[in-house]
C-alpha cells in the first residue's frame, strides 16, 4: 500500500533533549517536505527536499534540521527542542513537485515540549 | 508576498445546507490550486485540484471548486452537506517554477445532524 509513515505518533519530551521524528515513503517520490500545523496558522513548511542530498528551508526552519541520505527517508531533527516547538507535525511527499503533483501526507506526530 | 487566504475560520451548517468556502491566493506567477480535507484525527487528503483547463473542477464526495483567475480565487462548494463532511478544509497553492507549496490557515466545518 502506498503510504507515508511517520513515527512516533505522539511524543512528549523536555526542553533541550534532542529528538528525531522519522518519515518514510514507499512510492519512490522525489519530493518530501515537513510541515507544522498550529491552530489559526494552518500548515507552515519547515524544510523540503527535492531529491537525495538536496534540501532547502521552508518558511519556519529555525530550530530544525533535516537530512535526505536515501530517497525514501526524510527525518526531522530537533537538536534542542523548546516549548514553542510544541505542535502537530506532518511529513508529505510527492512524485515531483516541479509538476506540482498532489501531496501525500503522513498521519502526523503530535509533539509536546515541556 | 506569496500567500493563501481563507476567510472563513469556522463554519457551522445544518445537514442539507449548501456550502461555500472562500480561498484567495497572492502570487504573481502561475499556480496549481488544491483543496485538502482533514477529518478529525486523520491526515490531510486531497479533495480536488486545478492545474489548467476547465476552471470548474469536481472532486470527491460531491465537492467542486471554481478557479476565477481575475479574482485570484478558488472557492470550494458543495450543494448539500452531510454530517460526515465535518472536518477542516485547507486551500493550497503550488507555485509553478518554484518548489513552494503554500497552505491557507484552514476552515473548520461543523455539520449539525
């Protein structure tokens, strides 16, 4: 089944403790992206990747890192989480954003930073 | 500045009422337009999309949207809503020539049975 898999689904952590949210897609998509969803602000793009080893900042990249060593995986890394990073995070992928295909979304990760 | 605006943040309707959700975008170039739906506790799913051609597009579950280029709008419509349409709806624009994909702030629709 074609899907985008995010883990974990829920995560509670404390300020400053490094964490990684994993994202994997099985559709051989070139494009992958991370969004955070906050009430009243909609979805805001954190980082995106056009292909392996090619990443770029979205609208709200501060405090986040990403890597794209393999086509299927695009982990989101919070080196030193802070409470303002408490949010619902979504990973998404698309065959090629150059043609603006639709995005396939993961199920989301609800992160709470205490 | 590039943006997508959704003017209705919360909408409450009774079953069988008609629905129209507004969406306007701001971008000097060509866009592809999308409506996504997020049911409670679920991830976003594509409802419909417009790339080119007929400005009236039909999506799943009886939804349709009309692209009006002169108004930079892409409003979502449904003639008769059902309780199961309760969800959050997001308008999005894919900015052609870039890798950017911008979402609106979402509209929460509640349909009363």
